C-alpha cells in the first residue's frame, strides 16, 4: 500500500469515526471464510457495517478524529475488525447471537455515545443498552399511561352515570 493510499484510508476512517455514534472493535481472527462470510451477511442484515482494519491506520484515524478514543488504544493489537451501527446495542446483540455457534467474534472494545467499554466481559451489559428508538418508545408509553387511565376512568364513570340515570328514569315512570 502506497503512502497516498494509506493517507486516503486514514481520511476515510476519520470521517467514518466522526460520523458514527456506535463503534465496536472485535477480533474475528481464526474464523474460516464461510463463517466470516456468514458474519458479514448477518451484519449487513442488521444494518451493521463490518470491516477489517489495520491497527496503525485505525489509531491514526482515531488521533485525527474529533472524538476521544484514548481508552481504546490498548486493544489495537492483533486482528481488529470495526463494526459500525446506528443502534448502540446492535453489534453486541449480533456478537452474542453469533457466538452461540462460534468462539468468535470476541469484543475487544466499544465506543458508544462518548463512553468507552474495554473487554469481552462488557458484552452482556452492552446487549442490555437500549437503542434510541427503544428509549423513545418507553418515554411515550410512560406519557400515554396516565392519559389512558384518565380516559378509562371517564368512560367507566360515564357508563355508570348513564346506567344510574336510566334506572332513575325507569323508577319515576
């Protein structure tokens, strides 16, 4: 790879890092071609971009980025694949699901909304992180709950009042 190609790749990686809120670093070494292809297909199906990167180029892109990736520098050893997604928990769910049948990928680290997670032991915690859409849904549910209770109370009370009025009308007649 020429120097110009390396510089172009660093620029591209820097732009990607600056524009992505969820970045996972994983080790997929020792996966055979078929398994790697299945992982790529599964990633694509879940809206996750998966690329193998050179550690030195990724570190330079991280240095050039607007974000602070200091906590992830120590994991840039050996084989590194970068997983990019919109949802903070999507790559973690994919890794966990994929590891039901394989030993890899192993989570090396993650950068999610300015928080750094290092090590595979954080995988279960990352799976439990709610996506932005899930959080919005929870908030909407909480906001709708009191309104539903009020409407339900009014409807049942309205039915009781109407029944009471009908009974009183029948008695007077």
